[in-house]
């Protein structure tokens, strides 16, 4: 049976097999610090370990449960929140430095197209999250009672 295991700061997809009467653990994939089971992970595992049958839906559910427990999103001083805020700040600064005229001078139109595609995807993801937070305010109270991002110390 495969499962997600955390070792240090990284998550791994592992599977136990019995060989010679002993259980050995096979590392199927390194999922990274922000564990995600993407379609690419599924393809890589299927290619590297074709004889291992996995219940991807159950693994994704297990991973979602582990992440929600370990992120400690309610604690503004948690390392997960500090890292998330620092990442958002860095992304904002990187995007502020990006000027559309620079894309016109790009050597590869494919690079400009990919960048625009990713920006549009980011925009839609942000809109979905903002909508979720707006709906959540009704359940969890006003966001004005929570500490502002500016008050959180950077990592």
C-alpha cells in the first residue's frame, strides 16, 4: 500500500513491499516541501514503477488531510504561514518588476506566451481564493479581526 510520508521538510510518496520475509520501503516520488500529487507525478511513477498499482484518489485525499493538519494556518507565527507570506511578497515584487514591453523584445515568442498563460492562470486562481475568503468571512467572522499580512514577520 502506498502512502505519503514526511521526512524533514519534504514529502515523499512511498510503498511498502515484502522481500525475503522483510518489509522494504520503495520511494516512488519526492513530492517536495509543498506536496502535490500532480498529473506529472502520476505519469512519472507509472513509468518508473509500472507494476505498482496505486489508488491516486485515496492518496490525494490522504495528502490533503496531512497538509491541513501540518500547515497550522490558524497560527500567524507558524513557519507555514511565514513561508507563504514571504512567497507572496516575493511574487508581488517580481511581478511589479515585469514590464510588458520587455516581452516584445523576448527572443522567443513561446516564452512570452507561456508567461502570459501563467499570469492568467494565477489571476484566476487568486480570484477563486479571494471568493473563498469572502464566503468564509460569513462563517469565520470578519477578516479585519485577523492580523494583517504586514504585521507578520518575514521568514
